[in-house]
């Protein structure tokens, strides 16, 4: 049995689980849209699991990603090269606020 989850319900679920600091509002709205599209594409309903999403997805700026993966990267990648590398490694959602969402890899 499933309940229809609106964007506001999705965001509120993160607040209720004290996970509202894991993602920006833009990030949460983009994740909601991603999961809605995934449900539409697969025809399969999804369970809202806030903890699993927080374990599987990260929101960072490109500079934070450069620092986090400095042992793998050359250090002279421009933003486009960095996004290309990240897209090769995992799923990426670019946000309007300049940050990106990406899955753990």
C-alpha cells in the first residue's frame, strides 16, 4: 500500500527525520523530481526512504568535490572536465545554485 507523496511531503519527510541539512531546498526539489521521473519511466512506485537517500546521495559544490577527490584528480580540471569525470563515475544532477547532487561511488 502506497501513499502519493507531494514535493512538500517529500521535503517535510527530511525535516521530520532531522535530515534537512543534508540537502539544500533546491537539492531536495531536484531529488523529488528525479524520483518522480524514475517512477514514470519504470512504471514502478518507489518507497520514500529518507535515510537511504541520505546514504546514497550527496550535494556538494565543484570545489568541494575537487578537494574530496584530490587523490584521484589531477587538480587542474576545469568545471566541465570535473563534471564529465563525475558523470563517468556516477549519476549527477546539476543544480541551479551551482552545486551538484551525485550518488555514492
